[in-house]
C-alpha cells in the first residue's frame, strides 16, 4: 500500500494581505500607513457646466497637489477648465470651474 503524504495546512494568519488578495482574487484595499499597498483615493464632484448650466460628475484624486485640466461637457460638448485644490487643514477642497476657449 503506497504511503500518502499529507501537506500540513498553513493557517491563514501566516499569509500577508497581498497573498490573501491574490488567493481570493480581491482588489487591493487602501490601508492607511501602508505605503507599499497605497491606492489613490478619489472623490466624485458635481460640476455645473458654465455653457449649458447642466450638472455632471467628474473624478478627482485626493492627496495630490493642485490639479488643472480641460474637459468637455458630456451634455453640450463645451470646453471647461477645472482647477481642483485638495483638502486644506480644515478638510475642505476647492473646485474652480470656468469656460475654456
């Protein structure tokens, strides 16, 4: 009778977070204080188009310096210049919206 070898089961606590994510097919999660797994955190803000005055959502990343970009309004295709300033010491952020030509 052939001898059967049993692999010792490894407790889940022996794995790190990246190994567990890989085993279960999970997306990385933002974990404060863990730079090697740091994911950008973003916020969706409502933008009011200065051309047609309709609103739409736009995504901005927190924790970075001032972001400036030009987007087309999804409603009227008008060019919009967006200036996003990340959180200040009070936890507020600022979004500047202007017509871009």
